[in-house]
C-alpha cells in the first residue's frame, strides 16, 4: 500500500487488478463455466432468465468490496466530555459563590471608580501578556534564543532575570505622569519575560501551549471574579502566608541543583511542591492582587496614593506567567505518560 501511494501512476493498474480478482469469485466463475444442460429439448425461455439472475447475483457479490459500511461518527465521547466539563465548571462556580463568597460587599456593589480602575488594570495586563507572547514567538522563529541558549544558558538565564528585575523596579519607580519612560520600561520588562519564556516553545507543541494558555485564563478569570465580588479587604490577610508559600516553592525549585540524583522520592516530592503547590500559591496571589487593586482604587479616590494601573498590572502578569509555566509542565507530563 505504501509502494502504491508513493507511485500514483500505478494506482489504476492496481485497481484494475483488484477488480479482476473480485470478479473471479466463486459465483462469477460458476456463471461463466456452467456446463450445458443434458436435455437438448430444454425450453429456451427458462435459460435466459436463470442466467440473468445468476449474473445479477454474481455482479452484486463482486461489488461487495466497494460497498464498505461507513462507520457513524461516535459523538458519545464528545457529549460525555462536554457534560463532565460543564458539571465541573458549574460545581466550581456554585462552590465559589456559596462557600467563599457568601458575604456581600459593604457598599452594596462595586463603585464606578473601583470598576474603572480594575478594568484599566486588566487592560494593561492583557496588553502585557500579548507583548510577552509576541516577543517569545519572534525570538523562537528567528532562532536567536536557540543560539543564545546553546552557547551559554546560565548567562542567558541569570542575565535575563537581572534585566527583568531591573526593568520591573524601574517601571514601578517612574511617576505615572511620565508616560514615555514608564511605558518604555514596561515594554522592556514584558519583552524580557518573553525572552525567558521562549525556551518553552522548543519543548512543547503549539496545541499544548494553547491549552495551557486557555486553562490559565480560565483559572485566573474565575479567581479574579471571586476577588472582585467579595467583601472589601476580605482576602488581604493572605499576603503573609502567600509570601511564605512562595519562598517554599522557590526552595523546592532549586532542590534538583542540591540533592543527588539518587534521591528519587525526595526529588519527586519537591517537584510536586513546585508544580501543584505553585499553582495554589499563585492562584492565591491572583486573589490577593485583585483585592489589592480595589483597595488601591479606594485610596486613590481619597487622594492618598497616585493612580497607576501599569504597576498594578505587573503583579497580575507575574501571576499569569507562573501559573502558565506550571500548566505547560503538567500537560507535558500527562502527554508523556500517555505515550
């Protein structure tokens, strides 16, 4: 079959041979090689009719190879996946609303200035994530990141982290009225994050990257909804515990550099802390950061601080990146186990 497909001009001869083989079946042979009747005076009117019936049956049987039954599309698995996904989403939404978010806001709803400040922050967060994705894709397609990682990966990683921290601190330090340096440093920060994220494109297929991004958006969107509709300053107490959890996750990330390769169970435990503990910690940071944005909006309304949606978006961008990287790693692990 592979030889026939590689030589398409022999396809007609192959089909002709298959049809000849099909017409040489037992019914066709019996029709063509039938013996003459012993009785010479047999009625001639019965012979053509019986021969016609035999020929028709033989032709129908010889064409059975062309009349393959077409399998109907199996929609049961798709329906089952949709039902399970809908049940999980509905159950999560009900649990969030009736367990975590039972209390109503003291002001009876989100005031207009808080809503505008939160929308402005989310808009900058989306723009920052878009810049990160475009810069990572550009570096991946140009091959620049591959050459840099092949020459000296440690210099690239350490230098990238230093530039990332420097541009982040510079963005936060610039006054929001100075638009040009503010947005220039913010763009440089996002481009640096894209450079650090580009190696993932060499290890994961595009479909998996898209799934991880979709899961990250869904997770952060649901958590942000909880933070935006919850009681004022309800989750701001999580700052200290989340900082301690982030330190534990960071230490577990450096464990493979310290522990020997023979400590398999310990390395597996630290990897689970890095992946699933990191998801929990940065999901909590998303909740904390959304409520912090609303608290800053109220302070800016009273004139206590300056309104700065760019600085607020940096925290949400870092939450997005940390959740996204872990989503990609978890999906890659699941794909390797299926193989």
